[in-house]
């Protein structure tokens, strides 16, 4: 069993259902994987451009699929609206 691939699939499936979600919520809802697997998977997906990590407030990061992040950032006008959600 390839745990790295399984963790990636689990994260991407969760992100399809919960487009913008706090990192803590994502990790809490994927109990079959270790914290290291979850952090490494999110890091790898971020470096590959599949998801983006955004600083939400003083103590919370959210994970957003890159396509959704671009849509939220630029909207339908094509001009930047800001980089915070």
C-alpha cells in the first residue's frame, strides 16, 4: 500500500467536498494517516500548485484548491480582489 498516494487522494477528495477548509479540520477528519503524512501531503500538494495555504487569522491556516483560490482572488472581473479570504 502506498500511503503517500493514499494520503494525497484522501486530501484531494476532502478538498473537493469542502472547498475552503481550516487545516486543523482537514487533519481531524483524516484519522487514518499520521500527522507527518498529512503535513507532507499538504506541503507536496502546495509545492505542486494543487492547493494553496492561506493565513486566515492569528492562529489558523486554511487550505484552498488552487483553482478556487484564483476564482476567489480574481472573481469574474479578472482584477485582483485581495489575497485574504
